[in-house]
């Protein structure tokens, strides 16, 4: 690190001021070609536009454990729960939760219901204090226990609202 020059010709200490010129407030790390910046922003917006949005069908909200207050979105279909980054619902910080498929929450749009399924890991999921060995229908504000954490189930889709009804 030493002296650097902004596009207006001001010399300043990179160690003291970073990439921001203290005289004209220009970020010297930014691209100087405005057309390049505009094109990059357009590419980002286009990519965001084409990303498929998976509408929320409910939530799990951590009420006890390392992630208290964190919410996890439930989408239509199967939502695999675990610590791994390829899980639909990734819960980090509780090493007693299996890394993959500790449990599964399913929203079935045809039946308009939510079901808790046991995962295929060695971890046990509990529903309102009872072990969930079989698929069990979820009700609003049920408590799901995974590892050392507890989650409140909050439905969104179902009897009163369905995404297909609003298309």
C-alpha cells in the first residue's frame, strides 16, 4: 500500500483513506468506464428477473436454540431440513441437527395441507414433544424439535389462501 491517484489526479494514502479519494470522494476501485458499469448492472437485473420465485407457503420460526428469532421459508412440495448448504431449510449452529435430511416439511397444494415427515438421517424429529416416526399433518403453531432447537410452524397457504386462486 502506498500513494494512489484518483481519476481527477489527486494523490492520497491508500493505507489511511482506502480506495476513497479524500478530496473528491471518488472510489478509485470502481470501474472508470461508465458503459461497462451500466452493462454490468443490466446483466445483474436481467439475471434477477429470470430467477424463478418460489412463493412462500409457510414458515418455521426458531423459538429455542442457537438461531432464536430466525425464520425459514417453506415452499410448495418437499422442504428438506438439515445443516448442509444444499438443504431447502438450512439450519446452522446446532450440531445435533443432521447435516442432511433430519426431517422434511411438505406443503401439498392439492390437499392444501402441511405434513412433517421423518428424515432418513439418524436424527429424530419431535412434533409437540412426541417423536415423528410417521408422516404427521401439521397444524398452526405446532412445535417441531430438531436437535437442541425448537421451531414454531406458521402456515400461510391452505384453507384460507392458495397461490393458484390469485393467478
